[in-house]
């Protein structure tokens, strides 16, 4: 009888230990982020995908690619289906035959989600990615559940012109054959002034590994010109957005900005786009909000989404 009790006790201990191990193993397993391609509106788009649950579209900005969203995807994948495409012409997405406008990029991303069977989504954009995000929400308000706009500006809305015309922000108009020739082979010099200069502290900005990946992506033939085409599109974007803003957005909107970047100015612009706007300004943070203040950015994102 004692042997049987001891054996039963031992068996229970083994089973319990296995359950604990499997639970701990599940908690430490990294979420799977997969890479995909889709032909959308005649352009081959690359996108990252992870998770399960309500859909979230993550749109990167200039000087980065969809790679920037990987840390956030790991954090959110247990609650959301996350789709992070490369903008047309950026990363591993093909270069369009015609220069992109933000309104057409938004349509392409909308069609990408539909091709995946996703009929509505929460949309997040950083830097020029927020322009595509706003264009998405303005054109498809019934299919945009929530909107997050992170540190940049909205051409055509509010006091945007003062930022666009600021001589210290020279890169908006730095494009064409001569600038392209000057930057070719010196991409590290060109991008470092963004990654360091737009950060509150250059030592807590974009990681060395990510910088190397971005430099590789933008140094390929035709990529810098494709990226600059989005800046060339600003005047037309301003006209488009000036029309969009006449119809208030119905969905909840979150602004996340750096206290040492463009957060306050962006918030003033976004408040003109709809009645339900929440603002989170991250103190001591520059433009690269996800990299400089990941904890604060993720807290704002998680609570809102």
C-alpha cells in the first residue's frame, strides 16, 4: 500500500512538473513573424504577419522599413492579427511604375487586407506612414476601427506649412538627380543625420543592427528615388488632405508624439480631423518613439488598441 501511495505521489509530481514546464515553455516561445508577398493593384507588396485576433495594420515611415514593427508585433501578437507592409518602393516591396501618392498607397493597403480576408482593421502609422494611415481612414472610415498617428505632420491640415517650410527640415525638398548622385555611396552619412539628429539622445535611437538593415534596403538601385517620391507628393497630399478633413473622422484616434519632437504640433493638426482624439506626448523622447521609448509607446498602443 505504501508503495502504491508513493508511486501515485511520484506520478502526480511528474505530471505537475511537466505542466509547469510546458506552461513556462509556452510563455517563453517567441511569436512567429512570417514574411509574405502579394500582387496588389499591379505592384508586388512585401508584408510581415503575426498573431491572431482583431486586425491591426502597421505602416512604417521614412528611413525605416516594416522591420521597425517587429518588437511591437512580438508584444501584441497574442491579442491581434498584425500586418506590417513595406510601403511601395521601400524595403522588399516593388518600385511602382508611377510615383505613389499617399491616397493610392492607402488603397493598395486596403486591397492587401481584403486579399487576406480582413474587412476592417485598426490602423497605425509612424512618420510618413501616418499619412498613409490617415488617407486610409479618410477613404475607408467604415472599415477603420481605430486610428493611431505617431510623430510627423499632416500636409494640408492646420499649421503644417510652417513645418514643411522650416529650413532646418531641409530633406522634404532634397531630391532629384543631383541629390541622388550626392547621396549614392554615402547613404550612411545621409541617414545618420536623421537617426541621430531627430532623436532626443542619439545613443538611444535606432539600433546598429537595424541601421545596417535599413542602409542595405535603401542603398539598392532606385530605392532612394522611390522613397523621395513620397516627399515630392507632399503638395498633392496637402490638396487631398484638405479635402479629406472636411469630413470628420468618426473613429477614435490616438496621437503618440515625442516631447522633443513633433508631438504637440501633430496633436493640434489631428484634433481638426475628428471629435474623438486622445493625445499621448512621451517626455524626453524624440521622433523615433518606438525605438527611443518602447515601453511608453507600447503602453499607449496597448491601452488604445
